[in-house]
């Protein structure tokens, strides 16, 4: 039997739905730098309304949106407080120092909880030796290998600390919709506790390109200048915005399915000897699997899985990650489980 390839490395591997391709073909286009692309303008209005913010801006990627936000809230030589497992700190090519020219003040985040006391103790007012804190940056869902939800209560605590010191709070909400559907709340609830946020169109929403940055009108006005400086100013960007509009209207609620399938997959894999999954960590669509077997490591398991047309991501010598998305069917979940069982049991028999 020929098995269709199952790619669980990330939800960024999703391909646009046929309706998205159709939306691109039928999009009304204009020059976005001049503010004349009506499709972009519509997407930005929808995004701002959805997150309860004044204004929004389309960016090419989440990394670009994050760095534009940091540039807007900081100046050269300052520092930002953020989680030690955050995307901004670990996976943006040192853009904090290379582009935004600020340094990171990483803090430990336990189970998706940003300790407000730890944040407060990390704040610096600046002196001749210490950089001044410019921004508190949080991430929801937190940790791209776990997808943990930062609660509204925790976000409120962070905001209260920030207000005491006159600091803005920024939300890297790349997968904010996975968190909102899991909690059964509107995504705008998260944004009540931050000054600006971004979310990705390319992950669970399935778009081929783009992220959205939201904030006040003044913030977005400056953000467009920084986007231009980074080469992110676009002309007929409606071809990016059109599938984004479809995604906001049709792809958010269905993220519940991804979260549910991830939990079911995690529970079934955790029952296989030689695999360990902390089921409490599986809060959204991301599964982190530890290999507890003397004859199997991540490289070997990934190689064996590839032969079975299953792709997963290595995140440690004996650790892999899987992310469920809309292209993963129930039958494929069954096949993944049976394949893992076959590979792990085969190792034991040897």
C-alpha cells in the first residue's frame, strides 16, 4: 500500500486550500505602500477588529512582525525581557542584536507561566553599566516545542507589573488562535493585556505567506516605516491578503480539531513502551516526545519514520516534536500510531 506523506514537522508545512488559491486569483489589487490595495486594507481591518486593536499591518513573516514591534518600542542599546524558550530569543537569527540592536534579558518560564515577581526583578531602569529595560515580550502559545497557553490571569499580572514601570507589553501570538479556541474565548481577550501583538497566517490558518501586526494607529504608522526599512514594503500585496481573509473567516474555529487530534495522538503514543510524553504539556497542537530506549535515538527514529513516509522534527538527541494541522486526517493519525508501535516494538525484539 502506498501511503501519502504525512508531514508533522510543523504547521507551517500546510498548503493553501483551493478556496485560498481562488481568492488570490480573484483579488482586487493596488499599491500597498500607497495604501491602495483594497484587499490588504480589508484584511487589516478584519484583523484589528478580531483582536480588538485600533489598527493592523500585514508583514511578510512573524519574525519580521516581531522585529518591527521591538524596533517600535526600543532604541539601540536597551534590552527586552522575554522567555528563555521564546521564538524571538532563539529562532530569529539574532535579529534582536543584528537588526533591533537591543539585548535580551531572558527569564525562565515554568509551564507557560511568566512569574511576575521574576519579571519585576529583571527590570532595569538603566545606569552607566546596565541597559535600560524597554519592553516586556510574552509569547502565546509559549515554546514552539510545547505550545503552552499563557492564561489571561497571568497576562493581567504581567500587565500590572509593566504599568508600575511604564513599560509596554508585546505579544508574539504566532499561534494565538490555538490558545483562544482551546480556552473558548475571543482572541481579543488576550489583547486587553498587551500594547501590541502579532499572529501568523502561515501556521494553523494554512496561508502560504504573511503575518499580521496589531496595535494603536500611532504604533502601526511607525511600524510601516520600519517595515519599509527592512525591505518589507509591498506593492500588489492583495495576493497575500486574499487567502488571509479566507483564513480569518473560515480557519480559526476548526483549530479545535487540531488541538483535539494532538491530544489523542499524544495519549496513544504515550502508551507505547519506549516513548515518554508529559500529557499535561500537550495543551494545543504540539507534541514533544522523549525516546526512552537504549537502542533508539532521534536520528534513528526520524530515519525509520521517513522510510514509512512520516516526517517529524528533531529537538534533542533523544527528543522529537510533532505538530498537528488541518492536512492531518484521522486515518493518518492511526497510521502514525501503528508505525511508531511497529518501530519501537521491533527494537525491543532485537
